């Protein structure tokens, strides 16, 4: 068994793993940050459904005044 060859392969694998970890950390930073602006309609629709129903829209009558 050639130990130098094994050590070289392990160092290469370590470099590959370091690069993969770094890429995943960068991806997590980008996807973890909140974007500015209004949410897309699909996202806000999911949030409304989870809260128990549609939220009143500004400027529309709510129907509760009658």
C-alpha cells in the first residue's frame, strides 16, 4: 500500500468537501435572507390560507358593516 498515494487522494477529497461546504453555506446565506418588496401572490395566498381565510383587501368593503 502506497501511503503517499492514499494521502494525496484524501487531500483531494478534503479540498472537494471544503468547496462543497462553502457553496452550500453561500446558498444558505442567499436563500435565508428576506427579499424586499411585496410577496408574490402565490406566497401571500398560502399565508392567507394558513391563517384561516382571506384577509380583507384595502379599499374593498369587508361585508361586516351591514
